[in-house]
């Protein structure tokens, strides 16, 4: 029996160097300190009971209850975040699994104990609430209360609300059925990769096969993968239809004009923002089609298929950055954000904000986890030879610095920024990194590889997600108009979108129409447009900061400090980008077109 000495496995968690791990002491100095905080949270949960049924008595009473709610949430956030982060270090660690389970139980109890607050506030007559809001004691909560009051027209009477609440688990059936079918029941077999290794084809590995430099591997993976969706298309159409009809039902039950408007209501986003995004992307589709043709030519293909669009055009350009080198590149690229931003981030990245490398049992991928009282931690699984990991680092650093600035500038109830703006700070950093790497590339090939990365990022995040957003709008409108949602109608709508977005010269394999049945985001409708608007805003803002002066920088830093103290569109408008107009999206797409032209010249 022989062994391969070159095989390298990830270390056990206990063997990881301390300096390569995060230091969670800003949350709790030890596990023992965490456990000692549990009784305090339990007392706070019990402390909600005396407030129930009393919130309409006076502004002071309402303010006292809201103060108590903030104290509870603030401690619960620390407890929950510590438990979560410890579980991600090694998901087989039973001690921290128990920590997480204990927190989840407390969080459920806290939610139940505080569940009376919102209904009682909405039950206070509008005239009385207006008088209460004039009292100084409610000044810290005025915005939060005004946001709750917006829902009066969409809140039903007590018995009707109870019936809707009882339907909550049933409403998740379509999404659960899809996930079980897609993640557990569909079996895709195995594929031989470009190295001759037989590898399981799964939802997770499908993307890896699509970036294989060997076209036969990409082609086989594509057809073998979608064969399973073809075999189950009727079931998948039924689950997607069920999810869409659920959205329509709840929108109508709560008196919204449409499911789309129901979804946009929380962020106070007008439908025009959604429509402007689609219109702007559609107006720029000729540039997208030109990119596909340029990609076809540079890859030496007679015809281009969907499985040819993910592999880098230049797949043999080496990249190597140690952790310290990656940190230096990121910090250099972010110098336009000023000395203060750079100093704080340098201390965090060189210090112990980050859990840096893979280890056995560690959660895969990457994330940023900011809290009000703790450091804005980053989980990485950093690999020195993967350029995308440098982009991932600056992306998560953008989230963390957003959390850092918001937590130090806003009260607890307004520090946590919404999803609508969450991707702006992270992709802003990616824009600065790309610009830095392009400017300092050591060869034409290296410059071309980075430009290719940028082009594909914009296409995937703005163009592709907008196509998804248009599909969601069209299919929900069909349901609202009483039109049938079937395998044939889904494929017809999606096929038409594919033809528009990929262009007349692109070969659309018949199986690609089945893509609409495999996108998990479609079970959380009207969410994907936020990816497109987020990157559009980030590109527009990064251009303002890089080509502007102190005023433009201060506007952007003010945005980072904003948390959720204003609605997302207002925060972005203050930063210098008006997402109610098509210009920011057009700015991003103009950059896409210019990058395509430059890449065509270089290659």
C-alpha cells in the first residue's frame, strides 16, 4: 500500500495558530462569561410582562417599554453572535452546538415575550400617537414608531391577524418542497473533471465544473445537470407556482396593490426604482451581446453556449498573495477612503478581526458579522493562490467597516443597515481593489485577467440579477391576472428573457429554459434586484470618490455612518446617488461597456 505524501489536509481547530483566528473577547472574554450572561437575559425576557396592555397609557410608559426592548435585544445580540461564531469555527464541536441551541431557545422566548409591542402600538389611535410623539421621551424612537405606523393600512383586525399567523408554516411549504427536492432528492451522478478525476456533480460543484478550462467537461456537466430538472419539471413548476400564489395571496390579504409593491414597502422603495433598473439594463443589452461575441472570439469558439460564459477567458494567469500581502493590497487600494478608514481596518485585518484559514469542520465560504458592542468579525477560508479570495477579503472588510461606522454613530435601534444598502459598501471596496490591480498590473495578461473578472462580476450581479428580477415581476403579474403558471408558461417567459438578454448570436440550449426552476431566490421573491441596485450604486459612488475630493469622500463616509437612520434611498441620495433615476445604473453599465472594449483591445 502506498500513500501520497503531497496530499495536504486541513489542520484540526486546536492546531490552528492563535494569530490566525479571531479574538471574540469584545463580545465575551470566555465561555464562562457567556454562560454568566444567560440569567441576565432571562430576567430581561421576564421583564416584558408588566408592560403588556399598558403601552397606550402614556408616552413615558411606551418609552420605558422600548428602552427595555433595546436592552434585551442588545444583550441578546452579543450572546447570539458569540454562540454563532463559535459554532462556525468547528461545526462538529458539540459544546458550541449546545450554546447555539440554548441561545435559539432564549431568542424564541424573547420574541414571544415582546410580541405584544407592535400590535399594541398599532392599536393606539393615530391622533393619540401623534400627541405621544411630541413628548421628548419618545424622541429616540420617533423614526421607529413612524415606520411601524406606516403599516396601519396593511394591518388586519386581531382575529384576521391570528389566522394569517397560523398559516405561517403552511406558507413555507413550496420553498421547503423545492429545497428538499433540489438539495436531497435530485441525483446528478458523477463527472470526470479536466484532471481525469471522477467527482460528484451537485448543486455546489456545478459552478466548479462550469469554470473548467476543458470545454467537454463544462458541456457534459451542463447537460447532465439539467437532465434532472427536465425529469422533474412538473413538480418544480408546481412548487414555484405555489410560492408565487402565496406571495399574491398575502399581498391581497394585507391590501397591497400587488405582490411587488408589498415587497418594496418595507424599504419605502417606489416601483419606479425596480422598473428603471430593468429599463436601464435593457437599453445596454447591445454591450452585453458584444461581450459574449468578444468572449466567443477570444476563446476560439465557432458558437458560444451558456456553459462557456463562466470560465475565465485567460485561465492560466498565476496569482499568489500571502495573507499579509493580500492585506497590504487591500489597504493600498482603499487609500481613497482616507487615513482614518485605513487605520481602523489595518488594525482589524492585521490584528484578530479575522478567522483566516480553513480548518477541519470550519464553515465554508466567507462572511462579515458586525454587532453593536463587538468587533466586526470576518470569517475567511483564505487561499493564497486564488485571486478571488483577495476580492472576498475586501468585500467582507467593506461590510465590517460599514458595521463599525454605523455602530459608533447611531443608537442601537438605528445602527443595523438594511439589505438594500448592505452590498453597497462591500462592492464599493471591490471596485477600488479592481481599479488598483488594473492600474498596477505587471503584464497585459494580468491586466486582462482582472478586467475579465470585473466584467463578469458586473454581468453576473447587474445583468443576470435584473433578468431574474424581470422574471419575478412577469410571473407574479401573470398570477395576479389569473393566467396559468405551468411548465409551458414558465419556460415561455424565461425563454423570451434568455433570448433578449443573451442576444441573437448566442446558442440557447433548450435545457437553459429550465434554469428558472433551480434558482432558490425565486422562493424569496423581489429580493435579487437589490444585488443589481447595490452594485450599481457602489460603482457610481466609487467613481465619485475616486474622481472627487473631500466633499465626495465625506458624503460616502456619512453613508457608512447612517445605519438605518433613514430609508435606503435617502441614505444613498445623501451620499450622492439617486436610485430613483436611471443614471446610477447607466453609469455602471457604461463602465461595463468600456471594460469590454479595453479587454477586446488587450487580448
